[in-house]
C-alpha cells in the first residue's frame, strides 16, 4: 500500500475492498471515555491511603463481601465452569446462532476473565498452605486494573482511527527493518541475551544458590548422584538433619523423581550448578523459536513470539533459578519440536526422540508432562490411524516413552521399595490429591477453585508484568475465534487442551503457591505467548473487516506493546529484583558467607530455626540456608545442623574434635562460638 492510502476517505480512513469507509468517531467522545476511566483509577489510587477513604472502602467491602458469599459460592462457581462451556459447545456444533450463541460465548469469556482478575472474598479468608499462595492483591486492586484496562482499550479504539499518519509511517519503517533481520542474527542475538540475562540474575540476584525447599532437596539428591549412589544412610542422630521434602528414615534422599537432580549433578561436576537453569532457559528459547517457525511458517509470528518469551519476567527469573520447572519446559519443548518433525517426515528417529523427551519430562514433573503431552499423543495416534503417518512412528514414540517410564519405575523400586510408590507418597503417605493433603486439612473442591483463581491471577501479573492483564491478548483471540471467521491452528487447539488438562490436574492437587510466578502453570507459557503474538498480528486484519485502517491498528498495537515493554522493564523488573534478592523464601547465603569470612573450619554450626523464641519445634524452611551446603556424607569443613537445645550434646559426641558454633538464624545470622 502506498503512502497516499493513509489519506483516502474521511479523516484519512482508507476504504475497504468494497469501497466502503467507516464513519469517523467523534474526537471529543473518543477522548472522554479513556480519560474518565484512567482519571478515576488515578484518583482512587491517590485516595487509597487516606483514612476516611479507607473507612469507605472497608464499609463497601463488607457489603460486597456479603454479596460475594451468596453469589460466589463453590457450587455456583463449579456450575458456571461446567455448564457454560457445555452450552457454548452445544450451540457451536449444532449450528445454533443468534442470541444463545452470543450470550453463551460472551458470558463464558467475561466470567473467565473476571475469574482471572478478581480475588474471591471467601478465597482470601480460607486456609492456605503457603504464605505465597495469594498476591498482595485485593478486590480494590482488581477494580483499578479493570478501570485502567477499559481506559486503555477505549484509547486504542480512538487511535485505531485518529493516530497521525507520520507516526504510522515511522512504525512501519521500524517494523519493516525488524522483519528483514536475518534469522541467524535475530535468534543468535536473542539466545545470547537470554543466557547473559538469566546468568546475571542467577549469580547477582539469586546469589548462585537455590532459594526454594523443592530445589534445595533436589540439589541434595544431585550430590548423592555425584557420589555414585541413589541414596545414602541417614546420618547419626538424624533429627539434627531433617529437611523439607527429604526422606530421612534410615535412607537419606530426596522425595522427587530423579530427572532434574541428574541435570544438577552435571552442573555440580562442572562446579556451576547455578548455570543449569540459564542453559535450560536458553535452549528452551531456541526450541520455542523452531516450534513457532514450524507451526506458522511466518517470520513475523516467529519473531514476535520469541521476543515476547524473552521479555517475560516469569520466564527469565524461573530460568535463572534451580527450579525443576525450567528443565521440564525444556524437555516438553524438545518433545513438541521432534513430534512436529516426525509428523512431517517418514523417519521414525524423530518420533523416538519425541518419546524419550516426553518420558524424561515425566521423570522430572510427572503431572505436568502427562497432562500437557496427552492431547499431542492422541493427535499422533489419530494421524497414524488415518494412515497420514507411518505406523512405525507411534511405535517408535511409545518405545522411547516406555523406556523412560521403566526408568522411573526402577528408580522407585530401588529407592522407595516399590515401582509404583513415589517419594511423595513415602514421605507423606499420600500424593496430596482431592480428599487428602500432605499438610493441613484435606483438599476439597473449594480449595481447587481457590487455587485455580490464584494461579490465573498470578499469570495475569507475572507472565509479562504489564500494566494491563497479561492474559488480555489470549481472551481477545478467544473472542475472535468465537465471533468471527478467525480460526486457531491445530497446534494451538492441542496446546490449549494440554494447558486445560494441566490446570485441571492442579485443580485436584492440594498445594498452590507463587514462586517466581504461578509455577504450576509454567509449562503453559509457550502456548499463551504464541496466542498473544497471534492476537497482535491477527487483530489488525480482523478490525479491517470492521472498517478500520489496518495500518493504523497495527501501528497502535506496536506502540502499545513498546509502552508495555518499557513499563515492565522500568518499573516491574526492578521491583522483582529487589524482592528476589532479599533472602527470597527465607533462604540466604549470608550465614555461609559469614562462616567463610570468619575462617571457621572443622566445625558444626547449630542453627536455631525457631520462628518465635520458645516454640517447641524448628521451622525447617529456614534450615535451607545451611542444609544446602552439607554433603550427604557430612564430611564438610563446616556442617550445618538444627539447634535442638539440650540434645545438641548428642551430636557433639558423635562428631568429637570439632568446634561448635550457634546461630539464631531467624533473628540474627551472626555466628557465635558455643
């Protein structure tokens, strides 16, 4: 399209293919709505801290809370979550049109969107098993977000028609140069940035140590693997060395499947276990790039999707950590990539690699891998049944998958005493699904609704850390798919089905927390990001059918995206850096650094981890700051043990000739001689 096309029609609005032009909107009215909405949000934000306004909020909140108890009961929520999708599917497949179809689709989308933004009142007052289950997020914050979101949408609606032509031309020039960037330079630059950023976060922000008890337990297992064993004997007076998620019943080892610990073992062998996460994250980005490229065969979608993944703080900080979610995502992407290759070729080797990759993901995080992989396995079998791929492909795939399944069964037999007994069950006598829990009261359907709400709210914030809900582009794509000729591709449907199974699986699981984000939903991020990119690229064409200028819509969306990027990296990322570098999850390297600085050797440091003075039992989560530096054989120069008060003399007699120190960890990380 030439430059003059921007000036065709009234107010520079180009005609569509039939020569029609959309009537211009009133500029005053167009400015009024976004201005009023955003001004209302700013006024509420400024008044928030005022005592009189806080009282009004409390009184209003009490009224809304009573209404919420009536409207947002568990039965109502479950009925809506079940009946509305069924109603939408029924109207879609039976060809029902008109008000029923529109009402069902609109209602489903609206309620799901609100469910992902507004924290439920009874959820906030319910039992929580993790201090990080909920965001510091109230219904008042949700109201502010809704006002800002509506204001931004109205403002974009205005810019779709009235953005100056000069700005459109500048954006088009930049976008054209970006799309002409050679692939090798583009992906090379992104991978280099990804590794440098995640390695910098891992070393400078997270101090090169695991901060979460899950990853500390798996690092301990990696040390056991490095010694050439699957488990070691429990230490003398084992109560001094109890830790979360570590089995210590005569045999000493982690409760987790072995996949991630094996990767950490490689890092330990090289002396850099903290680089396993950045390497896995960088390889995940490379595989994601190839996956998107094969799925869409479109450079714009590939480039934008990869850039969105690299710009996701959720992805960057998780990739910098020791968490097993990063390695799970790596092998799931490896599975998806080689599954694509197997469907496009007649070589069974690709299917075999896909099966091995999915199987390895299972021996890292079984629920994630099985749930996400199930729709793709069904798709492969369907293609084989229809003779669209050779029968050798599913055979090769299942061979690789079965080999990994046998490996985990063998590991369970050698460690837990039964091939079907996982470490989770041996440690807590339950897997923690509906009707049971590994801590606290049994898990219920109400707990599942609460956990799902918290995870979706977490995704809306942590995925991109934009001023707008991160899932907004996904909901826009869903709207276009329901109410227009826009259609998702097969791999998007499969990805959404797998993501729904992951969310459904964790609906029935007792635990939920937010570690670098909603970590149980981390494996969904590639598909959410692909749909987000599709929104940015498909929305201009869809709005063009409504009479808008495609070029103006495209320019507006790119400018909005740049603004969101700037807001994320200028405001949100510094806040996250501060949060994660401040003894995240109550684990720090300050104690170990103090010990080395003081030149302490041949010693035992007793850590008083009682949350409050005088409490009978130590809080094991604080012990992670010392436990992670112990070797399984306890042959270290400095051994960190729990302070058990009068029983400490028992451990002293078991380790004669050592010096003894004490640290009141919760109140002071200084080390004092005994």
